[in-house]
C-alpha cells in the first residue's frame, strides 16, 4: 500500500476519476487517493464491493469485511470501476 506520492504528482489528482459516474450494481475497488482525505481505516484499501446507490456527491458501497457485509459512503475519487468477466 502506498504511503505517499512521488514528488511530481503530489497534490494532483485525476479529474476524470473525481467526476466519474457509477451505476447501482457496478463492481468497484477501493483505491484511496493519497492527496485527498479518505476518512476510513486503511483496511478498506484494496477491498472490492458493489455500488448500492448515490448519495449526494458520494456512493454507498457494500463491502464484505471478514465475511460480514458492511456499507461505506465513499467519494468517487477513491473508487475504481472493475470490468466484469463475461
């Protein structure tokens, strides 16, 4: 897990990830953006889950944590859409 960014990328983030649109039912992975505040523990980093709904500017995501489903409200900059296998 990354603890800091490289010097040339510090403070910068992707606008396309910041404004990305997700639909309910999309599979996503949590990949926290280091230049912005995350608000959750580091153990959520790298977990995958499903988008349940959009609430304001963030998405309600259900993630299995040690076999139990937990729900998190995460901004889209910290989410990466996963392509489902066909």
